[in-house]
C-alpha cells in the first residue's frame, strides 16, 4: 500500500509498504532541476533523534556486555562470581580457569558472532525482499548448510563441528548461488518475488534430499539431529576463528549497503530514480546474506526467530532507516541469542536446554506481540 501525493515540482512520500508492513515514516524527497536531497525534519529535530538513537545503541551495547559476563559466569558447574572474575583476567590453571577459558569464553564469543550474523542477515533479507516475514533461511541458505552437513556426515564420515563447518558453508554458498541464478533467469533482473519463489523451490528440493539421505542412514540421522537443534555448546575457539572472517566481511558489506537499501525500500523504480544501482545492490545483498547466514548456520546449526524478530524490534525502536536498523540489529541479536543461551543453562540445570529451542520459545511470543502493534505492522 502506498500513499504518494504529487505536487509540482515536489513529490512527497508519506509512507511506503514493505511486503504488507506499513511503516510510520515522513520522508520528503524533492525532484526537479534544483533537487538537493531529502528534508524530512528540521535539523535540530534530526540531531535530537540521532542523539537518542545513539544513546539507545550504547544502552544495548552495555546490555550485551552484562549478558556476556553472565554467560561466562553461569553454567552447569557453579563457580562463584569472585572466582570467575579473578580467573577471567588471571588464568591460573585451576579447574575453574580451564572451564571458563576453554569452554565458556569460546561459547560466549561464538554466540556474539552468530547473533550478529543472524540479526544482520535477517535485516538484509527483509530489506532486499521488502517482506516483513523474511528471515535468513528464505534464500535456502540454512537448508544449503544442512545439506553440506548431511553430505559430510553420511558420505565422508566427518563427525566434529570443526570438520563439517566448511561443508556447511559450502552448501550455503551453493544454495545461494543457485537461488540467485534461478531468480534472475530470463531477461529480467532478480526481483524480490522471483528470489522468494526460487528460494522456496530450492528449499523444498534440499529438504527432500536431506530427508531421503537421513532415512536411509540411521547413523547420520543420529548425529545430524544434535546439530540441527541449534547449539553453542561444545564449540571451541577453532570454530570461532573459522567463521570470524566471513562474519566481518558480511558485516562490512551490509553496512556499506545501508544507504542504498533505504532507497530500495521505496521500490525499484524510485530507487533507480535516486541513483541506486538496483541490480548490484541486490547481488551484494545476497552475497552478504550468504556470508553471514552461512557462517552462523555452519557454526551453530539452524537457529530460528533471531533473524526474523530482531529487525522488527530495531525498526520499532528507530524507525525504517536501514542504517540504524542494521546497527541495532548488530547489537540486539547477540543480546537475544546469548541471553537465550544463558536462560537455557539456568532453567535446564543441572543440564541445559539448547539455544535453538530457547530462541523459539522466546522469539515466537515476542514476534506475535510486535505484530499486534499497529505502529509496526498493519495487515
């Protein structure tokens, strides 16, 4: 649904629809021979909004630091906070020191990286497809990674997370390329609708392939089911170093695309009128999603709702400006993921509940609550 008022020589855009979501914006774009940009609000008001958004981002960062400390402190083995703080900065070779430095710190760092990757890839998917229900798995990336793991386990006998992380990433990359080639087949460029349809088709084929292999190989199924839940436990720093370059590359690419995504949100035609290379933006966006979602899925398995919910929370806080949405998603997603991991350890003691299960229980009610708010989505 679009509300556009034409008034020569100005075009005033009152709001635009992202796949059915009516966002509360008031952006004015002047067109004509003397166009010099957008002027949606007085400079003083824009400066005040920027300060408030920056302050909110600092609060989110502080929350992430607190949750990361809780993740290092809390676990299946009780370690006093004073001891945790002491060995955190001064490893002494004690049992507590080994637990914290060999298990909990790698787990926390991996949770932060996976959260960043899922939050950013979800925000990118919703911006690229202009679909508020899009998530990182829409382009078949998650199923592609799962297929890579199935092949590694069933045909090559690989049984460690570090061993099949490369196969998972390769599967995600191949699935993304196939989806984009199918979506851009013919004379037309890849449009959001074509990408979604191609992603759905590839996802269905990969799901059928995985199911057939796992049903015929009980050993592979028994091993695969632990990975497919989505977990941060049992991962060492080796896995962190493997995915770190891909997450950093995807993060930088996503932040560089943010201004173009703002123009793309108004539609391909208006985006081109504003000087955006729509095809290049969409290709680079798909590459960023492949890097981010592929790395996250390869390291921790498919984890749902983080990439779907966090971009909505970010837009609810800062509005539709993709620069701020991406920035907030970068911080809020690891807050949700690491917080869910800590919650799973607390409520599952003396054992633990895997983070993929906790995010589903936390994310689903939160998403329903956000969808009911008229300010965010109007169906």
